[in-house]
C-alpha cells in the first residue's frame, strides 16, 4: 500500500516578526509551527511520508514565496496527498485566493487540506461548500493582513522621519548596537576592507582590478562575515565565495560609510512591482547618524570619477540567456551582441579561475541545443504530442478568426442596410439629407480583407503541419529555439567549452 504523502507548510512574515518582538508572542514562530504540525501528523496518521516547506520573512497576501511555489510544484506533479497548516493565515491571507484553493484547485487535484487551529479538514466537505464560519474567517484574515500591513508601514514611516536605521540587516562594515537596534557601530574587521576598497579606488584601480586582487588574496566576502556571525547559512556554487564588481560598486556609492542614512530612495508603481529610483531631491537623508568609516572628502573624490562613462545596455534577447552556466565558476554566461554574437563568462576577469569560458559562439550553441532537444523529445515520444498540441492550437485560432470574420461580415451587411434605408428616407422626403457611413464601411472592409489573408495563411500552415505529421519520422515542430520552449524543457546548460556541454533537462 502506498504511503500517505503529507506536506506541512510553515510561514513567518516580517510583520509577524515585528509583532512578535512587540508582544513577546512565540505562537507563530517557525519552531512552534514545526512542532505543532509534526505532532499533528504523528497523532492523526499512521503510515506516511512527511515533506516540509517553509517561508521565513514572506507576506501571506500573495503566493510569490519560494517555499509555497516549491510545494505547489510538488502538488501539480502528484507527489502530495495532503497539506497541513497551523491556520488559514499561514497558507494565505487573501480570502479570494484561499477560497479558490479550498473549493476548486485542491479538490480537482485530489489534495486534502487541513488547518489545525481552524478545525478545518477538507475531507469533511466533499461535495459541499465549506460552511460560513470558514469563509468568514478567511475574510477576517484578509482584512487583518491589510490592517496589519498599514500599521507596520505607518510605524516604519514614523521611524524613518525620526532618522532611525530600520533595516533588519546591518550594512557591511557595521553591526547593530546591542543596546539600541536602530543604532550602528563600526565592525573593525569589515571596516578595514571598506577602507581598502576606497583607498585602492583613489589610487586609480578599477572595480574589476580590485575584485581580482581580493579574490587572489582570499579576502573574506560580506556573506562569509555574515555566516561567521550566524546571521545566514549559504553554500557557494563553485566551492568558495567570490567578490564581484557589483558588490564593490555598491560599497563605493553607499553614503552609509560617511555617516549618512539614505531612505525613501525607491518607489513602486504597482503592488509587487519593481523598484524605481526617485530623483535625489526626494530622498530622505539623515546626516551624521553614526560614526563614519570614510572621510567625506575621500567619498566625494571617488564619486567624481564614477557614473560618467555610459555603456550601452542591451536587452537579453537571446533565448538561451539565463540557462547557460560557466562549467568552471557556475555563474551565468553573458550574451554579447554583434556581427558574430557569443556567450562569455563575465566573471573570468574578477575571479582566480583560469578555466572560465572566454567565448563560445551563440549560433553554434543555439544549433547544438536545438539538435539535442530534438533527439531528447523524439526519444521520449514528445515530438508527436507537441505536433498535435500545436495543430490543435492553430485550429482553435482558425476557428476564432472565422467567428470574427462572420461578425465583421454581419456588421458590414448591417451598415449597408442602414445606408440603403437612410437613402430611401431621403428619396421619399422623410429626411433632410443623406450621409452614408462610407469611411466606417471602408475601415471594416479593410479589416475583413486583412483577416481573410491571415486566415488563408494559417489554414495553409495547418495543412503543412498535418502533412508533416503523416510523414514517417516527423521532425520537430520547432524550426528554431524559443524562450518558452527552453523554459519548458531545460533546467540549465553547463558549458566547459564547445566540445564539452552538459544539458540538464527538466523531468516531464
């Protein structure tokens, strides 16, 4: 008999953390949730496998959380039979989204959902809608979340106005004052490195040169200092942590090192959207907040030589961008456009690894990946399914275009009839004038002509695809690589050189 597969989901948001600090409540802590959920599974199930998914520091108002996404991926793959949470608010605080999962998604996937503190078990509601008590609780959680978010943001705004340092993490070179968490003290070991970065820059060294010097001398990185302090736990991709130019640049332009705190520097145009930088005059700057590491004269001198050289920035247009990884340092390869576009490891100048990719032809990589993907999909019987899927999609588009054509023809016919009736009324003296809608009719007829041309092209493509499928050993339905195709089938591609390439396919 197959074991029951249970997923326990744990979440603690930043708001919960702040609330815990003010009320000394531990009920929502990660540890307490884990104990409660494990004990519940032990008490109510006999033969089971337990999977844990955790999000620490993520809001419950949306589902963009790594732990949540990992759990939902397992659920879609059919690897989970039951989800157990402490209460509804741990899973979601948007009552509409939560309702959709409780009443539609989980029942469709055959997944049982249990909320311990709400005394809710979906197995008790099979074939019926959850009672009003459950729905009312969901609404209350949603309203509570919005109210709590407003209070937290209001509290943070007041602290910013007072010039307090409110970030949970101290910047590199500083540490939190144990007597006042809004104050900063200099961390001597880290401050030495900050001073050295500014000193080397004043001497004329570039950020790339400084990065390489630090990596060759095995200077500890900011993340290694955090690990030593027990503030985080990370595993380096290539066996060790390395300095990079973006970290150096971030330090060189940060006013925190001359004793200032810069806040309200960014804004978001939409909830959950990207940060956009405000004009400097709109920033909130608290001067002389803490002891500086760098003299203002040195800081200003460094800024004079920065930000003047403008390098053209190109969008990541190649479909393989983000999938190609340097086999040596495990960093993503950068795409360089031009007459002969290529991929290269942008970290090869900064790190001390001599085997990093210098250049690999982009067209060669594209053709190689396409060929290997065709072989893989053909062996898995996926090509035939893809052909059928694309043909079905094309037929649906053709159907929709024909419906649109029918509607357009009806509109044109109706307009002609209206014009005819208007002319009759004018001819019989029932109207003072006759003004036919010729421009509207011409516009509709032009649209109809374009639609018919598109429809003809699509029907020809559909016939060609059908003919290709009937041929023995039908080829790939893709003539070239696309971003969607790569994202669907490929996890990553490690490149050592043009003769040694490892493609990691996703499990379908």
